[in-house]
């Protein structure tokens, strides 16, 4: 009778191949998840940094706007305060022409230095002269 030739194995059996495939698939899945998690963390950190930079820029813009508003509101107040401070400085006429001349010279020097406008100078002069 015929004899069957002996079966020679050339590699691992079916069970060994299945096990090797499972290990490779598990390793690939774990590596993919680790890379994905790392990329997500980097994107989150970058988003947080961009948000912080945007908040700082917005805060700086708000502060600059507040300073501009404060300067605009302070400028008319300081001019009004200077005018108010200068008007009481002129004493009422006592009848002496020397005092009146000195006061007119003070007003003229204030006008020349730019502390008084033409209208303020005219009003102070009219008040001084009566």
C-alpha cells in the first residue's frame, strides 16, 4: 500500500499564528492611542496658550482705552481747574491803579504763555476793569 509521506511543518501552527497576530494588533492599537492622546494634549495646550494670549491682548486694549478716556476727560477738567484757580487769584479792584496794572500784566503773561485763551483773557480783563 501506499504510504503517505510525512507532513513536515514549515512554521508555527495555526494557534501560534493567531497568537502572534493578536499581539501585533494589540501593540498597534496601543501605539495608535498613545500617539492620538499625545497629539490631543498638545492641541489642548496650544489652545490654552492662544486663549491666554488673546485675553492678555484684550486686557491691554481695554487698559489703553480706559487711559485714553481718562486723558480725554482729564484734559477739560484741568483747563477748567486752571481757569477757576486763576480767576480767584485776581483780587477785586481796590481802586489803586498800580494793583490793576500789575494784575493786567499777570493776565497778559498768562495769555502769552498759553495758559489762557483769548476768550478767558478778555473775560478776566473785563472782570478786573469792572
